[in-house]
């Protein structure tokens, strides 16, 4: 069992938890993920590591309560425990010295992006950061990201704060030269940003949230096409150069279980945790 | 017992086919005490038992059969456990027809003794009675050993070494220990409760089982040495699924057998939504491959409600690598065998879901390196199969994570770890390996046999290292 030692609601339905897992904390790097399982009937769900506290031996991760597991997790309080917390998994993000780096984060992903940004900054890079959310209220980690950036932008889908949407990035890219870019967010956003950076041939690293089961290279559920080859996101990624990624295939594969996810989520909403079988 | 009686094996009851295709309960029901004793009666108690030569872990087969004949079931089980710490598993899934039973002399004139069924009976009896934890041998040297992977190879090494007085920690990347026994082989062939009883047993012996630890990510092999482990056994299996590399393979509804079986067995997808992990099965399912993994995938598909399930295999029935008993069970259950066919591409519908599979007919040519006749495509014989789910079961290779993160560990071009056959020692000092990660996908009992040798090798190594004798 792994104890949740702290929990915070960052925005409506977006939470940050710190979990006691000293061995995981000691080895975690930005860009890696953990797989959690809440109880003995639970699904294995991947979440990106958003920071560690080596003294407390904790690992932080932020999640958006969208489906059955994340909604259940939102109800677990600090002081309570979850059954499994496996990690670190996946390869670390590239965080070497590049020069000037563009970072773009969307929604809940701004939290793990902050972990990447902090390390990039420590390694001597100049950071231009754009944080995006659906509305002003949905923004997370904006202040923290601002604190580690040289230039900072905010964008919301509805324009309630900062720019409306990410189209402004086209101008930023036109006027400045970047050496590296990192994007973390929903796949549609990754695809959009890559379309904007492609004309400049800018290496744009994206973290791919494909469907996963084991997270250790055993099942191939997470397979994605990168540079024309099949790769396993959990073993070869999850960070890939977005210029090479077949996003349309990824989007289609992500939807595979949508009907079942909706059903599970609906049953959970209507009946709560203890689902009985038919 | 007259000669004629001796020729015929005592049959074992099976769940009726019309029932079993709708549930995940065990198919084979096991012997009753009377049946077991009657079957044991058939054994000739050969002074030079050939059956033992066929068993990779040298179980004293006539001795345990004699105990059953005399009604000493616990003694029978103890006899088996001298050599095999997972008898309830092996009695169920060993390919006995190619091993112990193949060698049995009675097989020459009739049915060989049903050694596997008797082994299963004795260990099931013991489990129901409550398992005894043996006293530890007093060991002159104790070392600290890390085991990577909790499949049959790792479980065997752990049990043997902890009994010899070593301190043993076992690291498993999944959330449950047992390897393929937990995530691959379905409930209806090997109830998970039995596997967990075996895991509990080695925990009670004193093995520290750490699940959720992926070695190569959380600790490397070198970090484990730095942490004070004297020796490390790698039993990480062959878990990396092979794909065919044909168009359309990444469509929705195309699974690797591993993904499918992990969802069904480890995550209990067949109980969705009581359990959280979904599994989607269509009406027409094609399983590609002809081994145990393919049979298991096909039979699971049927139980999940598929209407037509095909086994698509590129050679003929004769070359089918699955256990005969399981191929027969599959046929009985109504699995349709499409032999001498090979898929060439998948096609999908507008939503990105698989809707058809193009195959080409094959014929058998000259024997290849494996001695089996090589299948060659018949030009122009392509045809379409109407399917909405495909499961690819054409084999697995070792997961490269440990090999990639450990310097000085020699591997073959197939990614298997190179070891000394006798001791299990790999090319890096203090590292031992065995099971599927060394042999490529094989059998439970061969993984255990390799585990036995490695445990001995590790014990000797530590003795030497610690300066004992
Ligand atoms: C490497 C990796 C890292 C990740 N890191 C993070 C992270 O840091 N934070 C995070 O929040 N997520 C992260 N994810 C995504 C997260 O793992 C998935 O969202 C996960 O499926 C959530 O599980 P669930 O059971 O709560 O939702 P699921 O039931 O699996 O639902 C998943 C998807 O289905 C949709 N869905 C579910 N129910 C409904 C419904 N009723 N109506 C419409 N749509 C619905 C949701 O929009 C959601 O996108 C990561 C994924 C990967 C692969
Ligand atoms: C579906 C299926 C059906 C089968 N049916 C039969 C049968 O009927 N009869 C038979 O004899 N054999 C059968 N086999 C084959 C048999 O199961 C294997 O040969 C046997 O399990 C190999 O044992 P092992 O200990 O080498 O590895 P495995 O059982 O594969 O166990 C390896 C374990 O190591 C873990 N691991 C891997 N990498 C790491 C890491 N880096 N860190 C920590 N842990 C790690 C894995 O998660 C896994 O739990 C079947 C196999 C499958 C897949
Ligand atoms: S372990 Fe397998 S091969 Fe050995 S006696 Fe038992 S069933 Fe036969
Ligand atoms: S060879 Fe057959 S008959 Fe002889 S001891 Fe073995 S099982 Fe019994
Ligand atoms: S999640 Fe199973 S192989 Fe990547």
C-alpha cells in the first residue's frame, strides 16, 4: 500500500497528490511516469511524475478526474492509501543544454511540464513558456511555470485569460529562433503545436499518452507510429519528436475503449464505488 | 489388475462443453481419491523408471505414485515437493505427452500412466489440507540474493535458496507475482488462486516479494550489487510481443495476445465492469498462431461471447506447437481451424476499427532449420476474412530492458541472455539467468529446471565468495 501524504485541488477536478514511495522518488526523472492501481479490482492507470521530495520520500503527480479511476482517486483523502504505485517507468525527458527552449503545457499537464522546465532551467537553458487552459479557472501551475521562465505566456480556449487559443505561437515562432521545444498536453494540442513548429524544423518533443496496460513493454497496447516505425510508448517513449509522430493514428487508437470508459464512468457516477455485476 | 485393464488410463471429468464455453471456471475437474488410487494401481513401479528421464526436474515418479496407491496422499505430495515446488501448476500445464508420459513404458502397449493428473491430485489434496512449511536446512553460509521476475523460474530459485538459508528478495514489475502463470495462462486452465497459494508459500518461507519494482528502471543490476546483493538471478521471461509488420496492424481491435490475455487474466477483464479494466471482443475473431498462447486466446474469446473464433496458422495440424490436449479442447469447444493460411494485411472501417483480414494460402515445402516443413505462399491465392477482432499470437521475445541497462551481460541476436548451461551463470560476475529469458519462450517445467540449476550455481558461488566450503 502507498500512502497519499498530501492532496490539493489545483483547479476544479484537477488534483495534485504526493505519494509516499521513497524508492520511486530516489530514481524519478522529469518526463517519466508511474502506474497506479487503486484497489484489487482497479485498472492500471499511468500518470506523469510532477516532482519529487527526496527528504520526505514522496512523488507528486497531478491528474484530471475524467474517468472511473481518476474520479475514484479524487475521493481518496490525504492519509489514506492506494494499492499500487509502480515507477518510475518510461524514459526521462531530454533535459540537456539546448540554448533557447519553447515549452507549451495544456491543462493538468502544466504540472509535469513544470518538473521538466525546472530541470531544463537548472541546466542553463533560456525558457519561453506558454501555459494553456480551457478557462481562467482551469489553469494550473501558472505561477510556478512563470517563476522558472524567461518569457511567459498564458492562453485560454475562451480567452478569459491571456490569448485566446494557441494561435499566437505562430507569431512567436516567426520572430524568435528556438533550439528545442517541449509540449505536454492533450493529443489534439500536441498535434496543433507540431504543425506550427514543423515549418522551422524545430525538434518538438511531445509526451504521448497512448493507452497502456503494463507500462513495461509487454502488451503493445501503447504502440504508436514514429518515423514510420512501430514504437512502444512505455519503453521507447513516452517522449518522442513530434515531427515524426503519426498523430491521427494515435488519436484513433486512444478512442478504442471510449464506449466502455463511458459506461464505467456512468456506472461510477450513478452507483459510486461498489459496482455489482449484473 | 489384468493386462487389458492396465492398458487404459482412468479418465478425468471435464466440465461439459456447452457449459464451459460460457464461463472461466476450470475445464478439467481433477481425479477423485478413488480415481487417483485406481490410476496409481496401473503403474508397474519399474526399477529403472523411464518416466523420470522425461521429467526435467527428476521427480521420483514411481515413489510418489506408490504413496497414492497406498492412500498416503500427503506423503505423495511431499515426495513430489522434494524436486518440484510448483506441482499443482505442473500437474495442470506440463506438456506431459512430450515429457514424463511419453517415456512411460506402458505407453508402448496402451495409455501411459497419467502422471500429470496424479501430480495434480496429490498437490490439490495437500493444498486443501493446509500446506506445511518445511524447516530450513541449517546453512553454513548465507548470502543476499535478488531475483528479478516472479515467474516459475524466479519462484523456483527463490524457494530453493531461501531453504538453503539465504536472504532472498524478489522483484516483480507487475502488481502480482507469478509471471505467465498469472497474466498469461487463463483461469480455466490454471486457477489464479493456485498460483497465489504458491506465491504465499514462498513468502512464508521468508522470501521478500516486492511487486511494482521494474528492474532496469527503479534499480539497475549494478545498483542492486551496490546495495549489497551477492548474486542476482534474472528470470524476466520472454514477454515482448512480436508483431507481423503487415499493413493495418495498428487498427483498433488488433491485439497482441499478451495485451488480450493480460486484460482478461491479470486484470480480470471478463468481469468488467465489476473490475475496472475493459476488454472488447467482436463477433468474428481471428487468432493468428498455433501455440498454447493462440489456443488460450481463442478459448478466452469464445468465453467472452464471440460467435466465430478462428485459429489462423500457416502450417498444418501436424506442426501445431500447442499441447495436444489443449488443441483438442479448443476443437471440442468449436474453435474453427484455418490451417495453411497466413495473414497479409488488415483493413479497417471509417472509425479505425478492423473489419477484415486478407490471407494467403500456404503449402508445405522443404524442411527448414527447425526440421519442420517450411510453409510457402501459394501465389495469387489471397482471400478476405470477415473479422472484427484479431489477436496476434506469433511469439514473444525477451524484454530488452535489463539487457540494455546492464553492462557486460552477453546476449544472443535473439536477445536471450547467454549462460553456462550447468550453473546458470551469465557472463557478468554474480549474475545468473534462466527460464524464457535464456531459452526463448518454452515451458513452465523447463523454466523451473533452469531455476533449479541456477539456485545450485548461486549457492556454490556464494559459498566460494564467502570463503566457506
Ligand atoms: C504516459 C502517460 C502519462 C499520463 N499522465 C497523466 C497525468 O499526469 N495526468 C492525467 O490526468 N492524465 C495522465 N495520463 C492520462 C491518463 O492515464 C488517462 O486519462 C486515464 O485513462 C485516466 O483513467 P480513468 O479511468 O480515470 O479514465 P478512463 O475511463 O480511462 O477515461 C479515459 C478517457 O475517456 C474519456 N471519458 C471517460 N469517461 C467519459 C465520459 N463519460 N464521457 C466522455 N468521455 C469520457 C475521458 O475524456 C478520458 O480521456 C497519462 C497517460 C499516459 C499514457
Ligand atoms: C498464454 C501462455 C500459455 C502457456 N501455456 C503453457 C503450458 O500450457 N504449459 C507450459 O509448460 N508452458 C506454457 N507457457 C509457457 C510458460 O508459461 C513459460 O515458458 C514460463 O512461464 C516461463 O517462465 P519464466 O519464469 O522464465 O518467465 P515468466 O513466467 O515470463 O515470468 C517473468 C516475470 O518477470 C517479470 N519481469 C520482466 N521484466 C522485469 C523487470 N525488468 N523487472 C522485474 N520483473 C520483470 C515479468 O513481469 C514476469 O512476471 C505458456 C505461455 C503463455 C504466454
Ligand atoms: S513436473 Fe511435469 S514432466 Fe515432471 S513429472 Fe510432473 S508433469 Fe511430468
Ligand atoms: S515408466 Fe510408467 S509404469 Fe514405469 S514407473 Fe514410470 S510411470 Fe510407472
Ligand atoms: S503499455 Fe504494454 S507495452 Fe507499453
